[in-house]
């Protein structure tokens, strides 16, 4: 690499380790993808195809401003692909061209996700959803052919049911040869009893199934199959169109924090649903939302166990613990306010409304039961090893992942460098790694932390479940050396003592 290369190329030249981009993107070239869709009998009018996806945007463009507000149709974004740099626009569309420019990006290997194609994952119609994902995967298999030494494409696996997910997972991995897959972060499901109502009603009457807590299915067979196949599933679903992100007039309002919201929903659900306890070897990444929310969630989980564990609820919050006679005396002395005199407050309800006549069982009270833990410190070991968090280069929160002194029980989070090339927030592909390295230049991140961020964490995420994940790539040797260095040495056996058999 020349010292006169791009800014990111110059950063890469200074590093003593490779760079793995854990979240690159390709913008599907519509004329080519359309042929694969036609093969499975699917329309190529994307505005019509994605009309019923949660947070869909087609309606917004067609309505007047007044009708958008009246119907509360979530605002669509204008112009989401960078256009000034024509070479970047082409690189996002054509994997072989992106492959030729990887040195300019300062990147050794990139794991590359769909863009528009992510919408196939949440099409409510099963035939369109499964057919669309199948066509998308075939397209990407062909589009990335010959580029696998530096570009690793990701298969889209729909997951409205475990059976659906396993079928496409098997096809993508065993038939098409994919090493990485993306599943939706959640499934928007219709509320029972309203599923057959109008499309307008269905925009509002849904709930989010995030595979763990309250799921409509037992997804354990999917996690087991992922481990069997050596797959670390990744997730990458927008949070627009639900919660507070439904503004009809301001897309930025809807967009800020939306990946974090969907990632947090999934992470909480899997942890509290006991998935990481039952599958300690499962590794799952939650992309593009950063790591700041993960730090906060982890702290909240530890804090809530301290105040809402079964032991604490029983020992501190059970209404039977109250000294009712003393409370009544205090109430009669200090309780009268306005017309609430001593006569009115005598014998008044003194516990939570609605619970004064009920004695909940331990099963109802223990909301951490699926974790099987006795102390808050155990949450770290069910959280930190299993979850990885995709971070964009310009996120100022990235260094927080590497500050264990800030977090309960010394947690250090698995932050992944993701370039997000091909999308509006990357106007120049050649400067992304440079931007990601700024915290090191400014003293907010140590070089060894940046090594984890831009290389080692991604290497661990994919190779812990599939040791040969990076075989044939430019980083194969470096990942192998990392794995060797981090594999515990076998314990030495003490020599037999004198006179022993």
C-alpha cells in the first residue's frame, strides 16, 4: 500500500493487524435481482412488494401532507444512497468492483449485507417472504462469485417460524455455501382476533415477537441448528414504524435510535427468556445500533436483579412485611389531608392497587427464573460472551465498550466495526476507517482496544462457532494466530509421586 493512498489506506498501513468490516452493505442492482425474483414468480415492483412491511413507505409518498397526518403514516426517507461519489455508488451495486477497491477502504475483509433485500425478511405474505429471500440469496451467491477472499456475502433467512428459518438456513448454508446469515430482529405479528381486519387496522394492531419472552413459538430448534451448522446469526432490522418512531413529518425523528431499539428488544428477550443460558455457545450480533444502548441495558439488568429478584421482592416488597398497627398509628397522626380525616383513613388500603387481595406465586414473581442465577454478577456471563454489537465509525459511544471500570462486575462489551458503506451516512467510502480510528488519535481508545474493535471481535464472533469461517480469505492466517493465542493451554498433569503405582 502506498503512503499516498486514501486516508483509510494510510491508517491501515500503520496498523499491525488486519481490519474486518463486520457490517458492509451492497445495494442490490435492481435489473439483475429482478431476474432472480421472476424465476420464483415475484413482482419486481418494489413499491408494491414492500407496501405491507412494517414501517413501509409507499403510502407516504402517495398521500397529501394532511392525509399523512390524519392517518399517521410513518414518514419515508428521501434519498438514502450517496450519489456524489459515482465510484462509491457503483461499488455498492457491483461486488466485483467493490472487491477491486478494498485497499482504498483500508479493509482486508468485509462481511456484506443486503440493503433493500432486508425488507424481504418481514413480508407478511409467506410465499412472497420465502420466495423473495430465496431469490435474494441466489442472486448474492452469483454476484459475489470470485470475491470471497475479501467479501463474504450474508444470506437472508426469514424466521416467522422456526421451521421456516431452519429450512432456508439449511438451503443457504448447505446448498448455496453461505457462511453468514441475517435473521430479522423481531417478527411483527397481528393481534389475535384482528388478523383479518383491514390493512389500515393491521398497521396498528400488532405485537413484536423477539424469539424469547412471550414468543409465539419455541425457537430453541433454530438456535440448536445454528450451532450445529457453525452459524453465528446476525440481526439487522429497523425500528421505524413502531413505538415512538411513527412521525408522519420527520424521518430523522423516526430514524435516531431505531436500530438500538430493535436490538435492545431482541437482546432483552433472549436473555430474560433464558436462551443464552440454554445455549452458551450461541453468538448473535445486533448490528448498526452501536454499543451505548447495550451498556445501559446491561446496567439496567444488573440493577433490576438487585431490586426485583425473587428474594428481594419477597424480603422487601411483600405487603405482609408491613407493621400494619404501626402504619395505622402513623396514618392517623400524619395522614389527614383535606376531607380525608381520621375516620376516612382508618383501615385504608395500604398496598398496591389491585393486589391487596391476591397472593402471587413465586413463579409469577420471579421474572429472572429463566436465567437460573443466584446473584447479579452472573448476568455478565450470560450477556457478555453471547452478544456482539455493530457500531458505525462515527459513533462517539464506541470507546465505552472497552471501559470495564465503568460497568458492573467489570463487563467489557463486544463492539464490532461496521462500515455501513453504500448507505447515506457514508458519503465517501475511503474515509470510514479513518473516522473509526479517531478515538485512538484523540486518546479515547487504546490501540489494543481498536484491534479488538476492528479485527479480533469480528474474528471471534464468526470463528468461535465455525473455526474455518475465514478459510481462503486474506485474514485466514491472522485469525488462526489469534485463535491459537487465545486457546487455553492443556493442563499439565503432575508427575506421579515416588512409590505410586
